[in-house]
């Protein structure tokens, strides 16, 4: 129960931090804030920014399933946010990663999320 409370608090803290990062008007400040969120909540920015989905899944496979799903959804959120300031072909690659992670989380999570469904629909429309 304590561990579950911790993850609920972590997700709320992450959502608030991501919202603050995305509210930054200056492109470089927003980009740095998002990089910091990778480090603070997920792990090494350079790894997760360049890793394939298979590499991400392998990296997190030793994490307990409920924690892994939380981290994967946070990572999908970061990819989705990061795509906001990228241009193609990098933007498309990052959006594909976000879409893949959202699909995985949606398939294996016991929690229904309207926000996740909306993001899947948005990504599906954005991707070729």
C-alpha cells in the first residue's frame, strides 16, 4: 500500500512538473526542463532519447510490472512533449516511440485512461 501511494504521488508530481515545463515560453528553457524530467523520473536522457523501443523495454524489464507501466507511460508523455520542439524526421521517430509505449501501456494496464486514449487518437492522426 505504501509503495502504491508512492507511485500515485510520483505520477502527480510528474504531471505537475511536465505541465510547468510545457508552459515555459522560451524554447531552450522548455527543452532543458524536459531533459531534466527524463533524468529525474526515468533515467539517463541520452539513453532514452536515442534508444529503440526494444532497448527501452529491455532496460525496464527487471522493474516490477506496475512500476514499469507507470515509467513507460511517463516516458511516453515525455516523448510526446519532446516532439513539440523537434522537426522531422526526429519528430516522427519520437512520436512513433510515444505511440508504441502508449499502446503497450493501454494493452497491459488495469487502469482505463481517457487521456491515454485521446493521445493515442492524436498520435494516430499525426503519424503517416
